[in-house]
């Protein structure tokens, strides 16, 4: 039952194709701000036993990365964040949806090859909103949420 509640909560703040409210990304778990306690509250069971927790749900697999020490290295920077802070969230979709149904403005996103051995696979890295979208044949297969430019205040200035 708790896993079902978690899936409903996750579905309420992640991109769900054309049904997303005006194409806005609503997030309850926010990298560099949410904590292990936040995730535990949403999931309804103890988590954060390792640096990565995996939740295998009916429609997707969710991987959450947590900081393991105060001066955490991630994304080529050292972050001054408390232990147990969410660093990133990855959603691997079991039922991919069309990119044009995501309601995301891709202006300012960098396009790169996703998997070199698979044709028509690309990643849109949207650093301005902390989102990376992995697409194959116009279908979104994976979403990754990570720090945004506004999180730069959390970067260690001179050693932690």
C-alpha cells in the first residue's frame, strides 16, 4: 500500500506527458534541497542506507542519489550540503511517452548522443532547469533531475 501511495505522489510531481499541468514541472523531491527524511516521508519506509536508493515501481524505476558526506563532489563541483541530501533523481520509464507530450520548452537545452550504439537516441540536457531527457525515436525513456544554476550558492567556496 505504501508503495502505491509513493507511486501516486511521484506521479503528481513528475512529467506525465500531455497531462502535466500547463507543461510545468512540479517537484516535491528537489536535488540539493530535499533530504533523506523527505524521501522517507513520501516513500513511507526507511531509506538512505546507501548513497543510491532504487525504487522499482509499476510504471518506472526511480534512482535517488544522496550525499554521504558534507563536502560532496557531484557534477564537477564540491557541494556544501548536509549528509543525506538528495543530489539527483533518475526516472527510467517502463512506458515511454512522446517528447512533444512532455510540455517542456527545449530552448536552451544541449542536444547530444544518448547511446552511441542505438540509432535515433539523444539526450537533451537542460541545465537551466536541472533536467536531462533521454529520448529514442521521439519517445522519452529517462529523465534525470539535478542541481540548477540557482543552487550555485551551495558550492564550496574555499574547502568545507
